C-alpha cells in the first residue's frame, strides 16, 4: 500500500517537473549561494534563514545545523510526528518512529516546521548584523524576524530589488540583486581579514 502511494507521489512529482520544463533538483547554486558558503567558511555566518525550497543552500555546502528552511525543501520528506527530515532520494516512506513521511514543502495555510522557526527567532534575537538577501519581507513569520533583530540592537542590511516594509529602518540598503552585491562584499571582507585569493 505504502509502495503504491509513494509510486504515485513520485510519478506526480516527475509530471510536475516535466510541466515545469526543467528538473528543479538539477538547478545549481549561483554566486549568491556561493558567497554565503564563503562567509560560513570564514566563520562569519552564525545562521541562515531561508524561505527557499529549492535545496540549493544545502547543495552549495551550507551546514545543515546553520540553516532553517522555513518553507521546507523539495528534496526532503518530513515526519509529521517527530519532525525528522529524510532525503527524498533515500527512497524511504516511513520514519524511524513509525509514522509515514510526507513532503516537507509547506503549503499555504500549513504551519511551519517548529525547529526551524524556533531557531530562526532565537538567532534573530542574538544577531548583531542581520542581512536580508532577496526577500521582500512580506510573508510572515520571516517578515517579523528583522524586527526582532532590530529590537536586539542589530544592524539591518537589506539587499532586494523591490521595496520592503523595513526600508525606513535599514542601516544600509541595496536595491541591486543579491548576486551583484554579496560576492563583492565577501571579496572585500577577505581583504579586510587578510585572506587573499
Ligand atoms: Zn518520526
């Protein structure tokens, strides 16, 4: 029974990918993703809160303990009872705790993963520099996190091409694309830290 359900799920996933036109899971991290990994390697990334579901942060090398995926991940299944996530490619459909694994991507109106949400708020409140990259900050609860950081005394930097509700509260604002800002900032940071390429 489980097998049949999973098989249908897999075929539906394939059909959706074909309708999309390109397999999402084969998408590659871009220079924005890579710049964030460099920050991690330099010890300059305390935590990363993502609203993306495309698995590219993990694929680019972000350590999973430094990442919250608020809206889930297309490459992962999640246990509804214990919250454990399992790679879809592992081919499992039942969690170690016995409950069925379901897709981890959060649909509109569904509640967000608890661990990811709690860590996001904790780290927002602990941050000294909160950098928003490529988010218009209109979807809560992610949109509430810069306010937590500001309240805690963090500097707020926003890199986003469109307007955001936090624009009047930023300490530094970039209207350019993330890929045009972060890699260059990281390059400069390396120079400041005495690291040469
Ligand atoms: Zn479980």
